[in-house]
């Protein structure tokens, strides 16, 4: 079962509070600091991230099992560490990227 977490919106405009993710060549805002759970993404021109992430918004959901949630889906970005205790991946559904977020069980 999916649980809504946040919405990601690509932008070319620097946003207050953004931080840089060097490996992705990406500037991000923290959706936890947004009352509307918005994450702004500003990509460097030479970012190797998938085009769909650079040009379309995404919806992020928490899932209990990443492998199960990805099964049979079109993979946009393979699983990666999204932070301490968090593994993320992106799939495509309905023409946009869907971020799947799986937190380690405590």
C-alpha cells in the first residue's frame, strides 16, 4: 500500500534553502520544510539524471517493500540511498515519475 509523502517539481529558479547533491548534479529543497510537501529540483545542465525527472513533476509515496512496489513497473531510476535509513527508486506511471520511498523498519 502506498502512502503519500511529497510532490517534486523541477525548476530552473534557485529556491531559498536548497542544498546540492553532487553525485546527481542537483539542487533540492527539503519537502519537510514545505507546508504543502513540495520538493523543488534544480538540475545542473550536465546532470545525468533521467529526462523525465528533469522535465516533469513527480509524486513520492512511502512503500513497505521496494522490490514488491517495483515489480512489473517501468524503472526510471534504480534503487539508491535517499538518506539514512531510506532507499528510493523511481518508476513511471501515467507518463510521470513516481518516487517510491522505503524506510528501514525500526
